[in-house]
């Protein structure tokens, strides 16, 4: 039975982690990657490029982790506030509070019991939500941010492992090259020794 294009694609697909970051090749036998000393430079260059790509992804993920760690407390605080407002009954007294107008300017306000809140969605957009919907939205945002942070931290560990694997691969190819150079020099020296012996005998 002939294999379909999809079967071929799945066989050729590079193994990757759940977020699609490819595994680094594990170089057990250098000869699988390098057949002669002429292959050493291109192979080392390819491995160094892979290391650079992994490190680039790592830097981007580190920035994302910082952003998520800053965002999580804000989401939690907003969710707690919404839950507090939700717990108030229609006959509860108004709450006196202060709110920020800008970095250094605050104003006093009284908040009566309410069944709706306004949430910033970003890009200078604010929308009104019934309190129940606001709680559901913020809770889902909190869970998504936690999951995203967990995935980022998992990916960072994965990337560090791949960088280490590639650094080991570079070292193995480099060491293989050194051994080949030494062998070539020994063979060259033996050849010179034989030619000297031959000329001495003649």
C-alpha cells in the first residue's frame, strides 16, 4: 500500500516539545554528521547557528516570563476587588475609597453597592460588565496567565537542555577534528620517515 504525503510528513517531522520547539540532535557518533575534515567547519557552523536560535528563543521567553509575573498580581488584585463588590448586598453602606487619576494624583470616591464594574481591556479600552461576568472573565484570564507562565518556565528549562546538548555536540565534533589532524600528522611523519630510510639505503 502506497504511503500518503501525510505519512511521509509525519515520519520526516522533527521531534519537538508541546509548544513546537525542536529537540537538538544528540551527537553520539560524530561520523554520523561528519565524514571528512572538510565537513567539520560547515557542521560546527550549523550547530552554532542552532545554539544562537535556542538562545534567541530563551531571551524572548525570559522577557515574557517577566511580563507575566508583573501581570499576575494585577489580575489577582482586580479579581479580589470584583469578588468583594459581588459579596456586598443592596442595603450595604457605600464604601469610601481613593482612586488614582494619574501617577501622583488621587481622588476620593464613594462606591455604593453595584451589580456592574468597568474593566480595562488594554489599548485604552474600558468595558462595562455585570459583576458575575467580570468575575468569570478575570478568573479565566488568571488561569490562562498561570498556564502561560508554567509553559514558559517549562520551555526555558527545555531550551537550556537543548543548548547544553548542542554545546556537547560542538565539543565532540571539535575533538574529532583534533584527533583527525593528529592522525594525519602522524601518517605524514611516518611517510617522511620511510622516504628518509629509502634515500639512506640507496
